[in-house]
């Protein structure tokens, strides 16, 4: 179903909108939540919390594009849960993604950096200068938390090649952000 139709159903407060939302975006939401949280049950709960958050936000919100809004809400729900769980135990997969980036970005926690609007815009400008393949790879690894193994399989290459591309992109990002004045040399 098209996003416009799903949004119309949600704006009309029809539960069919939630069903369509789950059918269209559920698999990616679940995969992202699993990547962040590391446990299937926690991921399923986060996805259900995402549907509730979207239901409560629409209306009055009329997000365009709907996909970006839904994925951002889902990621934020999973990150919030991760922060609350992290005091008790460490989750490996997504935490590793954040640590990879944190090694190349100094000053404050990485989560604080991602939330900073100006830094986010700088990262957007950096990614706009990358090839479509590199943008997709970067976002899948660092936004959706996909594993290097999965990315390599889907790219038809080795894990080492994907890791090397990501490392070069992290170094380029650091250099770009330094040039933009976010970090001293």
C-alpha cells in the first residue's frame, strides 16, 4: 500500500492503517530493533511501541515521507530501551557500531553527537558527497545497525572489503567534520 493511503487511514484513526504500517515497515523495523537491542523479544516489544508512538503522533503529525518518520521513531524507541537496559548489561551488536564511529569522533558521547542538529546536517552534507553505494552502506551499518557479515553477503564481497570501505568512510567523515570546525586537529 502507498504511504499516502496508509497516512490517510492513520489520520482517519482506522486500525487498518496500523495493519498496513506493520505489513510495509514491520520487517525493517524488527530487523533494526534486533540490531540495536540484540534480543528478539525486546525487539518485538520495541516495534509494538513504535506502532503505538506513530498511532499517537498521527494526527496531528502528517509526516512526509512516512518511511523516514516511521524508521526514526522505531530507532529512537529501540535506543531509548537500550539506554535503560544498558545500566544492567551490555548489548554487543549495535553498541559495536557506535563504538566504531566513536573511535573517529571525539567530544561527548556518540548518542549526544547524533542528536545534535547541526552535526546531523554536517553528516548529511558529507553523505551527499558520497556515492549512492557508500551512502547506503554507511546508513545500513550506522543507522540501521546491520552486521558487516550481512552487508558483505548482500554486496557480494568479503567482510574485510566492507570493513575497509567503512573504515575509509569513517576517516573521511572525521576529516570532513574537522574541516567543518567540529573537531580540533
